[in-house]
């Protein structure tokens, strides 16, 4: 049996994880990919365990992926949809933690609009917590599934050049990917208008470009980000048409990358805004559908590892 490196009770972010810990999750995820492609997709390693999905923001892809992952491992899965407008910070979140403790859940998957809310909740509950996205902070399982997708296509992460393009400022996906790719030895570029980059972005250990053609030159991976209009207060881009002209990915801009460069997008896509529709559906270049498949396997691996850590606590 391989040595286990991931000994944390929670998965709150990628920042702070070491290469062997990330490697362990990806290796186990690989095994779940093959299981999910087989005839018998279910197993019983989480039988008797309860997984609760607590989403304060709407989600289809991530919540369904967590639900399917839990059920394929034999867990009882409960979805708790919470209206963000009815939730206050602080005491209400603590009250929620008390309620969840009374339910004796084993694993809690949380998405919350406020950065840091998931960490606060993890300090108040008795179960393991997985961050399904908190504000503009982190989205660790998305970065893990992206890394798995890249590794299965390219055979490695180290030494690759990855361009992360678009609305970096509001993207928790970008942050988690930056942390993971840097940790695993990839070279990361951010390509975005100045209005959609965090202050002092270079401190994240990346190269910054404001021109798509320059930023994509000789890249192995092009990762597009959704323009998050719901998080924008003020004018960040002049118009959708102008944004696509300069920062939307099409075949002409992609030609600047390596001939075998793969195209990614965490979804949901704004077709004709971040990415050309034909390119998004091009199975020779786009791995967007693969990312969805990898998401189930990665979340199964995370459930598996955290459940084993709970058993050994």
C-alpha cells in the first residue's frame, strides 16, 4: 500500500499543501477515473457516512459533482440549499454549525459568498470540511480536477507553461490553480486587462501580460476564466464586444500557443465572451468536458482520504 501523505482533517485550500499531498490526491483520483468508466461505478467505502452539501451560492456543476461522488462511494448525501439573502455573517453561521453538529455529519462540502467563511465554519463543526468555493479566495477541488486533466493529457505538471486568462481579480479558481501549479513546478502566466487583475499580481509568483497574443506565446495550456459580472461593482470592461475582441479566446489567438496546446474553462461558460463557441466544442483542442468528468473522480478521492483520516483520528 502506498504511503499516505495527506493527513489534514479539512481541505480548505491549495495554499500550504505540499507536492506529495497533491500527488496523493491526483494518484487516487486517477484510479477513480478508471472505476467510473467501468461497468460497476459504486463501492461501499463511505457506507454509513453522511455527506452534507451546504451551498450558500447557486451551483449546478460543483454541487452535482459532490453529490455524485458521495453516492458512488456509498455515502448518504444531503443537499441543503441556502438562500444567500437570508443568511447573515457571524452568529447565523455559528448557529448553522451547531445544527450540523447535532446531525453528526461526517463530511461537509460548503460554498459561501464570503472569503474565509468556510474556514470559520470548519473551526466550529466536528466533521471534515471541504471548501467548494469561498468568495474570491479559493476553490481547491477545481484546481485539483484541472491538474488531473492536464496531467492525464500532458503526462506531467512540472515544466509546463500555463496561461490563466480573463477575470483573475474575482476568480477563486485562478487563485487555487496558481498555488497548485506553482507548487508542482509549472510556469504560470496571467493574461488579463489591468482592471481584472489583483493588485501586485506578480507577488503570486506569476508573469503578467495584458496582450493575449504575447501571453499565449508557446503555452502548453490555455485556461480561460468566466467573466463574473455578479461580483463586479462598477465598470471593469468597456463592453462585451470589446472584451471578446481583445481577451476572448478564438482560433486566431490560440495559434500563438503551442500547436498541441489544450484549452480549459472551469464553467459555466459565457460563449462569445471568454471563448469562441466553436473552439469550446472542438474536442481536438478543448478538454472542458473532460474537466467535468475529472471533477467527480477528484471529489471521490477527497472524500475517501478525509474519511480515512476521520477514522484514524
